[in-house]
């Protein structure tokens, strides 16, 4: 595969259907530094505008190894891949970085952006760099409607995820890089 250069997009609002990409094509969220990083597949979240900023909303379970990196490093990347990487994104969603080196297993090439050395992957076609502004652990008491109790029971109080709550993370979009056909389509 020929080496393609990354190009900066001049705005912080993704110029694609973010929800479609997240829920159908998935993304990797990655935090850390050149010595050690954590990455995992995400398919839940959103995109919006609050506090005068374009923001990304993610929900990540308390048990996920990548969350420990997100707690230590406020800046992170979201990387988008073409469909040929579906098996690698599945792998990154089903395996823990505590047990395997997902970057090595998937043969991803880490790159590091800016002075904070935010990790992202050269195999991606889009990298969104974000900075966390707000993080909160979901609580049953914070659901406003009592009908949500069924949702709480299903998502947080049964099966393999019993007691494994999500952290709601709101992050400002700081920079977007694209490459290849994606870069040319944006002009």
C-alpha cells in the first residue's frame, strides 16, 4: 500500500454522518503516549454542540482498560477505518489490552499527534482529536423516569455486565485529520 499523507481539515465539525459512522462502521478510541497506549472499539455515543464547542459524547464501561488511559490522558483520538478493517475492530472490541497487545495483534502502526503525542493509527482514513471536558459515572438514581429501571436492570444489573456501569464522557473536537480518498472528497 502506498504511503498517503494526512491532511488537516479546517473545521472541528465532522463533515460526515458521525452517528452512522459510529454505530455502523465503528471507531477506535485511543489514549496514551508513545510508550504505552490503550485502544478499544466504540459504537455508542454522539456528536453535538455545547458550551460553544463541537463535542463528541462517548460511553465507556468502567471495566475497560482503555478507560484507565482516558482517566490519565485528557486528550485522545477517534480513528475511522474502511470496511476491510472490520475484523480488527471486532478484535479490539472483544479483547482487553490487559491480556493482549491489540496494536501488535492487529498490526496497526501508531502515530502520535502534536505536543501531547496523542496516539492514532496510520491505517485509518480519519483521525478526530478530542479533549475531555466532562466525565461522569452513570447512576441508577440519575435516570429521570422510573421506566428506565428496566433499562438499568438490562444494561447494568444482569449478565456479564452486572455492576459494570458506563462513564459518560463529553469531549471537545480539537482537530480532524484525513487522508487518501477521504481527503480528496472533503475539498
